[in-house]
C-alpha cells in the first residue's frame, strides 16, 4: 500500500500492486534450538551486529550502519542466507533497548529513509536506539528487480484504456513481465513477503539484545507489525501501527477503496484551493471539481511536451495528484504546480510529484560526496533503479492468495471499471490496473487473511487518520476488531497519510506509549491541525 513523514513530507508507500507468490514456510514461533522436526536457527539468533559509519549514501555523522544475516528459507536454513541492511541512531538518554521502524511500502528502504528523515524520531532516542532496516528484497538487502519487465508491465497498463479494450493482450504482456522479474531478482524472490519479513524482525530483535520487540510501523509497516504480533505474541513489547493496512481485502477491493479515498482527498484539496484567488480551477467548488476532470481528459487527448523529452498526459497528472495528496503540507506546492501547467503548459512542477520527488530518497550514482572506501553498506548504485516498484509488486503478490484466471478477469473487468469510475471519476481508471498486477505470478500465502487475528499479547496502539487517502480509517477499525482485545485505537481527525509526521498530538501520544508505556484510552482522538496557509 502507499506513506509520508513530517517536516519535509515524503512517501511511505502503501501497496498498489504485487508480484510473486510465497509458500508459507511454517507459521509458528521459530525455534532457536533444533529438534527432530524443526530446523536449527540458533546461529542466526546468536550473531552480533558490527556497527560503523554508513557508506554509499548521504547520512548524518551520528547514523551508524550494520547488517544481520538471516536464512533465505526458514524451513531449510542451510540452503542459503541473506544479509539485511540496518541503520541506527544511538540512544541519548538511559538506554532501554531498541525501537525498530518500518516506513512502509512495501518496498520502502528504511536505511535511506532514516538517513534522510531521522530528525522527527529524535525524541525516541531519550530511551531507545532508533533502528530501521531494508527488508529482504529491498534496498541494500538483496534487492529484487524486473529489468525491462517493469517497463513492460507499466506500458501494458499505462492509462487503463488498453486494459478494457484488449485485456487478453495486456495479460500476455504481464505474464512476460513476471518472467522478467523472476529472471532478474535472484534467489530471494520465492522467499520474499511479509511472513518471512516478520521472522526476520524476530531475528533482529534478538540480535539487538531485546527480549521483546518495540516497533513503529507506517502504512505497509502496519501489516508487517500485525503479522509479527500474530506469529510472536509473547515477544511483542510496545508496538504502534500508524496508517493501518487491511488484512483481509483482495486487491480489487483494496484498489477500489484506494480510489475512493484519493477522490475524497482530491475533493478536500479542491475545496481548499477554491478559497484562494490564485486557485487555477476558480472559486466555485463544484465547477472546480469538473475542471479537474476536463483538464485530465484534455491532456489524455493532447499531451503536452516536457523539458526532458516525451509528453505529459492526463494519466501522468493523475499519478502526480496521487503522490501530492499524501500530505496536506504539499497542497500549496500542488496548487502552484497545477497553475503553471494550466497557464503556461509548464510541466516541471507536476513532474516533481509524478517523478517521485516526494518518494523515498534517491541519489545519482557517485554523487553522495562521501568516501566509500569503508563502511557497512553497498553503494546506492548497487540498488536497481526499479527496486521500489519491483519490491512493491513482489511483496504484495506474495501476501495475496488470489489468482483469477484470464477468463475471470475478462468477464469481470467491465463491472469493475464501472464501479471504480463511479467512486472516482479521476482515480478510477488509474487504479483499475492494479487488479491485474499479480497475473502470471505464483499464488501468495493465505496466512495473513486466515491467521492474523485475535492476538493474545500486550496492548498495541493503532492510529487511523480520517482524511487518509491510502489507508482509510475504516481499515483501522476493522483491523482492530481482527486483532482483538490487544488493539487500542487512536482517532486522528486530520488529513494525509499516517498521523505521526503531521500531527503533534499523535506524535506526543505515540512517543508517550513507546517511551513510558502510557496508552491513551481506546477511541480517544486528536483534532485536525490548524491550516497555516
């Protein structure tokens, strides 16, 4: 699913689509000592991390990097291993262990995210080492790639029209793209996914010296945290899930809900914009919403050129809007960017969103200004450029057991398109393509839908934001019910994806729980932040 942070907003991606399946390789607690039925994992749990400066990325001097080794296949640990990249800020106060962060995705690289945006978590260093990591298949942890397959998949589903006009041709291209992903990703691909990532979390917990896992997960990171709690309920410490993902809905339903949430966020943006004399859509909100649709349609019919070659279409604009709506802090920039596009045909502002300007940080190879002769991590140039979308697809499909046939997809596509366009005239067609993304890939696990429920562990805090365009508030409520009595809900009555980085109230309550164990009453709320424009 697709996510964001405070001060300077970024994206903690919450899954849009997925790739490659995962056979569930044991669902209970991993054994640390061997017996006749279970593999010996003791060498992984008994290892130590060597910390040093971070190489290959622009990082603050006080950020340290390391790595931890985990089995490629937990059912056959002798068959191979993976090295997972870690980064940490040391505790400044009296240390009481570590708190692990996952910034979302799936496919978000925690090391670079912590390097770029660690300032907002400095309050937690009063009691913890603040640690993040690149999950298996992501960033510097055996990154997956699709090579040209990613381009094939994107071309096949680019604007949604070919999906409806010639779905079987698109499915053929997607099957070829899936084969390209398998070819370029290496041995990690069949063992990617949240079930194994949660087992990796438990190895990290032990290696960091913690008896229980203290954890803060955003967006997709809430799925990972919930799966960990189901697998290891007795090893849960203080666990926070912010921007709560669904644990049950199939991808067509997830994409439908996503389109509806994005449409609501866009309507809120247009209402906000219309109060400003500089709004490119005018001051009448109803007319302004209609103008957005007309602008998209006109750009699809007649795309405008960009400074970098190629053209900018209406669906490109939809992609830019979907990024910018993740944070209310981006609205003034979005208003100016759209005004430049409407008035001058200038695409530079909107391209800063659609090009991932507010996504996970990326740097050009060799442009980090650091001496790379020592340190724990591989250079950024070793991470494939398509790793984020490739990992997003791989992990989502590994977590999804549904694989409709070509006949079923073709038969249902017309109905689905009508439903999508009804809930969102802007994002419906754009999100429809997600229905197809797992086609041609192995079936994923049903563990999450079936077993992540009624957790018999300590209280955990779930934060839901009312105006969240990616993880709607109702998912927080539904997931809380699934998790049972352990779940405590904090209702954030604000806008944007996740609450910790945009609401001082949410951040204060989350920090109080993580640092001192002080939980707000379930159902308590944080009010919307003042509009500071």
